[in-house]
């Protein structure tokens, strides 16, 4: 565990802003991780649109090949992107897969992902609980021993998201595009071929679902219903890759329904 954490901490961020498409977050633990060089591109969900300014975030390709930085995203999207990784990491840690959780949970603490955190301290971002979680992972502690720190990490990100402002409808659209793109990379031929992307897609969907809880739009309940159905495409205990994952088309179709239930952007 220690050697892997040190390796992950040194990984570079290779991202690409590709309209409504997105380069997958390849190389984050799991199969297709260490040694895989190229992050594949995924396409945005049918009916989905890129987030604010038409931006989409890319992920971390091992080897650190230079691409556009996640830090180029507007702050609300950047915070949602980081929150998705954290959500996946915490779920995996609680499910007993600390090794898969580790790379996701490095986003709030490692220098590799420092550009994602620019401006967050002013909004109350507290790295302490995330540092405690990372230390516990490295020490091999089970999640049950540090549940207060896990809960504190979640609470801090919710608080920061609440202060970040931005258009929550646009952020949910961004998360849907990102989730569809990641899932399209993760699943092929009826198998999870990239576990890290499968986990990322769950994290982005989970954050969208959390944001939709307070959504106040004409079809907000429809948004919540479709996001709940979308989350149900992953195992109940979290994004642990199953033998028979849902087809990418199902994820795309539900994300499209979410997008259609949201207020449409002005033309």
C-alpha cells in the first residue's frame, strides 16, 4: 500500500477540454491503471451539453503527459469534479477496497491535483480531514475506525459547494456529460475494462444526485427520479465493478433524461 500511495502521489494530470466530450481519467488504480499510457476519449450523453462555457474535464493519464489543466474549469465545475472523485473514494473505502479508494482520495491533498483546489481555501476548504483519511489509508486502517474523518471530509465539501455559487443546473449538466464520457470508456463488450473510470462515473452521478436534492426548478422531481434510477445502475454498495455492468447506453439514456428535465439553456 505504501509504495502504491507514493506512486499515485507522483502522477501527473493529463486533461483535455474537448467541448462536450472528455478524456477519460485513465490510470487511477484498478485494471488499466499502472502501465496504461493513453486515456481514451468518451462522448457526451445524448441530449447532454457541456457545462459552463462548454467545458468538460479530463482525467489523469499515468505518465503525466501534458494536457489542458483541470484547473482551467470554472470553479463550480472544478469543485464538482473533485467532489465526484472524493465521493467514489469514500464509497470504495467504506466498501473495503482501500487500494481502489486511494487514488480518488488524493485529489484534495496531493500536489498532483493542486490546480483543482485553487481558490477553495477562501471558501472554507479544510484539507485536515482529507489528510487524516489519506494517512489512515496508508496505515491500512479500516474505514470503520475513521468514520468521523470520512464524515467530516464529506461535510466540508458540501459546505464549500454551498459557497461556490454558480449555476447548479449547468453544473449538473457538466456532471452528466462527464459521467457518460467516463462510463463509455469504462465499459465495453459487457465488461468493466477500466475500473477507475467506472468508479469516477459513479462519483459524478452521486454528486449530481446530491445537488438535485435542493434543486428548485419546474421539473426538479423528474431530475431526482432519473438520477436515482441512474445511480441504481451501479451496485448498491458503491462503484465496485460487477461481472455484468449496465450497458453504457443505459447510462447515456438516463443522463439524457436528466438533461431534458432540467431548464434548457438560453439559445
